[in-house]
């Protein structure tokens, strides 16, 4: 229950499990259970690969007290679960039900936060843990909930309620606008379709499914093309117009070195700042020279919003804004279209806009997606330096900093991980260590027969997709989620089979 709600309680609950293990006694029998469990050795072997990676690390302090510490559940939680008496299947299912219920209730809390907080940033619509990890859990529960339901009842009314819960979680996922979660959902749907098509005999059904997928891909491509056309659009300003004055006689300022555009209109042109400041402060309690609710400079947000409407940044332009427009700027909304579009389209537009600006300026700073692109470029450059065994468990920041310097990056903050789990493994442990880690996990799943269970297969798809844009196994929440589900559908299910 702590995984979707509290990082603090995740730690406390594992400490309680450890204290309980000590108070129970029976240590010889416990050690015998663990030593005799081949699957446990495979899974905990992943942790020991990272320990070996310390041998060629230069930053041992980070490697031991940060990197290994974050991955500790792979060792400790596995040892506690495997060495203790097997949990009866009913109690294991009860834990999975509690996990589903907690995710569902937390999503409702997130909706309340969204409605009362009026947040533009989707990350603030998840009150307890990072929204990326919660979105992964939401996608997993979409499959786990009906799977558990069909195992426990044939009552159509109860099953209908569970499927309505899946519909709600789908809606909440798009409300959350976590690109990682949406991509995980797409990956899961693709997996389920391929899995189903392998069993279907009807060629007509298969053809219809393929056409439907192609149609959805075409729509997705069309949306991205439309967004790119919007962000790359140019509304030319006749040269003579740059000499004009405002209706009140003030001179316009044109910041020629700043060519950012919103909906084709130049953002930092036609600025009469004294007029705009006075007019804004008359209509809003947010100081013109302060910040908006999102923590951004309010004047910059206002410039972008007015430019998106094709308005000049003077009193006349501000008077053309409605009260709803003023509230939108206060929230940190940079484009009037964002007040009309669903949050998922807003997120796509923001991402396309970030990439467009990145390609124009070469500077990814301040934007999450383009910073990832830059970090990936730098990480590849660092990997090429030490491809076989990597830089070592503790040297991830040293490696990324080297790579960013190598490509002459304009990023303002170098001290970052690559935001890609595959690259992170390659950087710290090289090709050899990465292959060993993936092999150990596969051997664990094969030994426990975890692949028999649909939720486990879906979980693996979610992890594989999420690892493209994040480091889920290197963060406490992601690591605990990864370990718990791996154990639940691996050794814990297998113990009951035995």
C-alpha cells in the first residue's frame, strides 16, 4: 500500500519486515530456504553484479551509499520473502488486491488535487509519488484488476464494476498526461493484440485488427505533423511595422536576438513594458515582475500567451484579454490553445515545441524531453569511451559529464543521470554487465515460471517501455515496485505451486 503513496512508509514497512524476521527466530531453517532457492540466487545476483562494478569505480562513496542503497530491495526484500515461510496464496492475492485498491483510491485523490489546485503541470496532479511511476502502476492495475476479478468471482455485476474501474484508470492516465505511462499503455495494448492474434483463427478478425492499428498510427502521425506545423509556423511582420508606436504613443521594444514564436507570432517583439506592467497589475493580484503559479517568470508567460493570440504586448493588447485569459496566465499557461485542448494534446504540443526550439538553438535546458535527448547523446559518447565493462557502479555522473563535454553540450546542469535505464546499465557496467543482468532476470522468470501469468508479462512490457525514458530501477519507488511485483509473480507464486 505504500508503493503508490509514500516513499517514507516504503522504507518503514521493509524495516518492520526485517525486525519481524529477527524476532521470529528459526534462522537455520530460514537460511536453508534461501540457499536452496535457485531463483532467489538469480534475482539477487543482479545486486551482486552492481557490487562487482565497484571494482573499477572512482566514486566509491556514491556507488555504495547512493547507487547500491537505492537497489537494496533487490537483495533485502528478496532474502526476507524467500527465507520466510511461504505466504499462502489467499494472502498473496489479498496483497495484490490492496495494491489495486490503493492505486484506485490514490487516483481519486489525484483528481481532487487537480480540480482544487487548478494545476497546468500534470506532475502536480499526483500528490504522493512521482507521476511517472504512478502512471506505470495505473497501467499495470488496468490488467491486474480484471485478472484478479475473474479468479475470484463469476458475478457479472462485480466484474462490471471492476471493468468500470479500468475505464476510470484509463481516463485518469490521460488526465495525468504522463507520456511514459501512455507509451506503456500503448506497449501493453500492442502486446495483448499480438498475443491475441496468435490465438485467433479468423483471418477477417486479424485483418480488421491490423487495419485498426494502422489507422491509429496514422492518426498519431497526423497529430504530430499538425503540432509541428503549428510550432514551425511563421507569421511575417512587414519591416515598416517595427517602427510603429502604441496607441498611447509609447515606443515598442523588439528583442531581435530572441526569435521564439507562439503560433507563428514573435514573442519578444512589440513590447511596451511600462504600459503592459501597469495594465496587468490593475487586473491581477500576481505581480508582473514576479512569478506565475507554475514558478515561471510571469512576464515571459504573458508575452508567450499574448503572442499566441497575435496580440501586441501593450495596454491595448492586455485589454483584449478576457478574465479567463488572465487566470490562465496566472496558472502558467503559455498558449491560449492549451485552454481549449485536452491535457494529452497539450503535452504533445509542448513536447513538439521543445524539440523544435532545441533544434533551432541547440540548448535543451529547461525542458524535460529535450534534456533527455541531450543526455542520451552525451551518454552514447561516454559509452563509446568504455563499452565493455563501463565506467563502474559509482561513476554514472562522471560518465555523463564526460559525454556532455565531449559533444559540447549547452545544458546548464550536467549533474544528471541519462534518464534511460538501458544506457545507465551500459554506462556503469558496459555490454558485459548489461547482458549478465538481463540474463539473470530471464533465468529467474524461467525458473519460477512467472511467464505463465498475464500480469507478469504485462509488467515486463511496462518496465521495458518505461526504461526508454526513465531510470525506474535506480529510484526508490521504481525499484520497490519492480522488486515487489517480480517477487509476487515469481517466487511467491512458485512457492504455492510447490
